């Protein structure tokens, strides 16, 4: 009995680990699009973006966001300027460029394509289950 | 995962905080050497420094949120870019040399203690190809070793191996053997 329980608990742990890895990969894949969209709404600094993502229900760390910001800035999709803050040292505020706007539009189309494919696959799966 | 504790805003970074940032960024820089080009690496460090300066949280929280330096560096990694980390190699070589010296001096110190306990007397031994001696008599005590080839070659070999392993030098051969497009 205890052996069965132990095996069951081990399976749950493995499933949880796989699930969290999948979640992390999904967040990483969609992070550039989310960041471009948030910056398009209004210019923001790094930690502010983390807070805004949290408010949207996407749990990320600065360790995930900063490398993405660095890559977007390197590819000229966003630009940065140092701006004064009321309660601390100057902050690096990011703004979307024209190239960033185009990249965002392309990413949205990509995302919609993937989303549609998942939806179609789920629908056909549901239909075959019903037969 | 981000830290969920309430954010306590910090107006100005203290000297200790700046030292913590410098130490953290130095470690990130060591790891970045192996995964990005030099210009990208400098830009990443500059950008991180600016972000950390503007982060309103306590520096401990901000650094914890960034994660371990090697993991953060891996997130800056460029596709397929893997080169030797010579900075880490040099540090590894330095540590290996220090460990060699500590072990060597402990060995000779142990010999001296043994000889001193049965004084007057003299003992000869070999430590990694180096002839070592210790003596203790009415005139004094002392240790000594010969200055043959092993005296230079043994530490040099240890340092070289530590440098090559620490720097992950095989990456150079691997990147050279990869086809260029």
C-alpha cells in the first residue's frame, strides 16, 4: 500500500515539475510580445514592467524580464532613456520604436495563428471523443 | 519566481549595496564571457547596472529576484554561442595553486612536527616528485626542499590543468569544428 502511495506521490511530483517547466516555457515564449504591448501602452522601467505583468496574472522575475528588454533594445525594437524618479535614483524608461510596433504586430499574428491551431486541435479532439 | 514580499522603497544605494551590485555583476560577467560576444556582454552588464540602480526594492531582494549569476547569464545567451570562460579559468587556476601550496606546507609542517617529537633527527620524503626534508636538533629546526625541475613543473602542470578545466577550454575546439554558414 505504502509502495503504491509512494509511486503515486512520485508521479504527481513529476507531473507538477513537467507542468511548471511547460508554464515557464510558455511565459518565456510570450514575454517579448507582452513586454512590447505594455511598453506600447505607456513607457515603463524594468521593475515596473514586472509589476504590470504581475497585475495581468503573469508571474515573472526581473531575471526573466531584463534579458528580454536587453534583446529588444539591441534589436532596436525599443529605445531607452534615463528619467528622474520621485523616490529614488534615475530610472531607465523604455519606449516602443516603429520597428517594435511592426514586430509586435507580427508577433500578434503569430500568436493568433498558434492559438487558432490549438483551438482547432482541441475541437477535433472533442469531436472524435464524442463519436 | 518573483519575491512577493511588500516592496520597501529605497531612496539611495549605500556603499555596501553598491559593493553587492559590483560583486554580483562581476560574477554575471564571468559567466557571460562564455555565452555572448564581448560587445554584447558589456552592453548587458551596463544595462543590468542601470536597472539595478533604478530598482526601488532593497538590493538583497532585487538580486534574489535576478537569480544565480550563471542562470541569469544563460538567459542572455545567444543561440549556439559557447566560448571558453577564461576569467573563471584564471580564478580556478589561482585557487588550485593556493590549495597546492596549503597542502604542500601542511605536509612539510607535519613532517617537522614528527621529527621535532623525536629530536634530534632528520627526515626525508617526496611530495609530488619534490624531495622534502625536515630537521630538528640542538642548533635549530627547519624544513627544506630541492629546487629541481619538479619544483617548477608540478605547480605549472596543476595550474595549467585547472586553467583549462575552469575555462571550459574544450568549447574552443568544439566551436572551431562546427561548420560555418
